[in-house]
């Protein structure tokens, strides 16, 4: 039994090795087929992509100086604009400060003028209007006194509000 059993195991092992060899051969053919396909795809991609990559590289090499010039110009323009804006800001600040000062001065002048007008009005009132009222009252008193002295009829008040004494007791 030991011999038979050994032969069976050897036969099984030989069968397994043959099956594995068959699988390996099939794997080899499958891998070689896939490799051939991948090489064809790689070659096709290389044939199509390399001209595009080369043209892109040539285009970049042609455009590189122009792009660098543009970047330099933009940087210089930005610097100039920033400097001009700072000058403009300083100028506007100066103008606003001067305008503020002029407005303050104009306000002070206007206030002083208004004060002078009020003072002048008060002075005119005290020196002209008040004495004129006194003189007018004095003239009115003298005129009334002269009328009474000469016996003339008493005058009607100017505003028409007064009523003669004779008409009061009708």
C-alpha cells in the first residue's frame, strides 16, 4: 500500500505541476498579448502627444519673453499708479485742510459781521431812534400845547381808534 499510495501522490503532484505549467503558459500568452496592446497604445500616444507637447513647448518659448515683458510692465504700472494715488491722496488731504480752514475763517468773518451789524443796530437805535421818539413826543406835546393855547379843536388820533368826548355820551 505504501507503494501504491506513493505512486498516486506522485501522479497527483505531476498532474498539479502540469496544470500549473499550463496556467503559466496561458498567463504568458495573455501577458504578451496585453504587452503588445499596451506597446501599441504607448506608441500611438507617443506619436500623437509628442508633437503637441513639442508645439506647446515652442509656443511657451516664443511667448516667454513677451509674458516676462508684460509682467514687468504691469509691475511698473502698478508702482506708478500707487505713487500717483499717494500723491493724489496727499493733495486731496491738503485741499480739504485748506478748505476747512477757509470755511472756519469765513464763519468767523460772518459771525464778526453779524455781531457788528447787531452792535450797529443797537447803536443806531440808542442814538437815533430813541432820541427821535423823544423829540417826536416833545414836538407832539408842544403842538398840542400850542393848539390848546390857541383854542383850536383837538386833533383826531392818527389811527382812528379814538372817539371824541362829545360822542361818548350820546
